[in-house]
């Protein structure tokens, strides 16, 4: 019997603090109208002091477990996509494991905003290979801790949050496959330079703000994001015998509305089939796809049998796309 992987539960969590665009107006040269026009973002969520990435991840995980109808003890593996983990090491997945009271294997994936694509490919491969039967897949970020609130090109974009999916072994196909890509020659166009072996943390790196996000060429990021996400989508659809017109739901990385609309337009997927969830969430990096997925499913936008297409793009540069046939029941049929 062929062993398949599918998503059987989803969940998300946004911290309660909602930060509107107007909050930035006395910090940088910007306005609510300027941010909305260029990004589609009206607000985002920031954590309060003392709240960790793993805290958000655990909340999302519990909601995903509830919709899957399983207990945490049934998990064989935890995979967490993040670049803003609790600690450089150990992995944030380990802190989640401890908070859930488990002893299963756990590791992180760092592919920035493309982290969910990479982590989903890893979780699916583990299930298909028989290494795990039930995987907790997480995307979780606390970007507010690494933002430079004097840089309007980056600080207005990002938010905090976590999304989760339960990936399980199945007799029927669900996740069909993933296409991944990376281009290290453009690594400097989106980077947090301080804190690693290249620029170890020191009073000088802290004073220079080297532990914050740098995006010196936003136009290049925009252009590459649209090009690579659309290309990866075409590749994964063709690989699995589909055409763009077959897609029922497109869930792109929630970077900004202009990028997402451009990707849908290049694929000739009608905008009403695309999930644009950035308005009051912002760019939550590796968490953006699982948050948008959960919210779209709960809103009834994803139904059993739908062809769902995920695509992402992030620092590295990294990108990916995954196609799957949706197997979860409608939300009204799920107790969680």
C-alpha cells in the first residue's frame, strides 16, 4: 500500500494586542494611507513583554490538535519553521515539546518567509518514509522583537503570530508534492546580519542595530517574490498533472497584497480563489501560510476535495510551492 501524507488538523493564534498603522506615524515618516496603499496592511498583532515564540506556537498547536481530534501524546514529531525562535539553540520545537509535555523528536527549519514550504516538505517526507505517523507542523514568529522602528521600509510590514497543521499518514492522497528553490547569491537583499559567526553579538553590533532586519533593495525582493512564487506554482502543478485553472484555493505567503495579486494574475487564477489575509495580520513570515490556511478553512473557503496551492518566498533567497487535495471535513463537521 502506498503511504501518503495529508493535513488532518489546523490551528492558529494571534496575540491580543492589535497595532494599527497609525501607531507608526510618530515613529517614522509614514501614514496609514501610505501603508495601506503599498501593502494592503491596516494592522498587525504584537506580543506583550515576556511572551515567547513557543508560547504562540503552543496555542496554535492546541487548536490544531483539537480540529484533528487527537491528543498531543499521539504526536511522533514536531517541526517548527521560524527565524525568531526563543533561543538560537536549542530549537524552538524543543521548547514547544517541553510545554506540551512530550518526548518526541523535534527540530526547527530556517527558510525565513518560505519556512512553511520547507517544513511542510520535511514533514510530508517523514510521513511518507514511515519515520513518523503524526507530525505537528508549526510556523511561529515574534518579528516585533527584531524590527528597526526607525526603518519604514520594514517595520510597518511584519506582525507576530503562529499557525499549526497536523500532518498524518493516510491511505488516500492529500499532499501531492512540493517544489523548493534557493538563491544564495542574493542573500544580502533581505538579512539580519548580526548574531551569527559572521558578526558575533557584541556591544558594537548591538549599537549599530545589526540584530535587526535589513532590506536594502525592496524592489528586488518584490520582483523576485512574484517571479519565483509563480514559477514554483507552475512547476508543482505540472509535476502533479494540474493546470492553474484547476486550483480551487491559492494560499500565498502573506507578504503584501500587491505581491499576492501579482502572483495570482501571472497564474491567471481569479482573485476570488486567492486567500488575501494580510489586512489585520501583516507579514508573519513562516507563520503566514498556516495562519491564512486556518482562517480560510474556518471561514468555509476550503472544502473537501478542493485543490489547494500554497506558495512562499523569503530571505535566502528561498521559495517553494505545494499542491494538495484537501481531505479535512468542513469546519461545521469538526468538534474542535
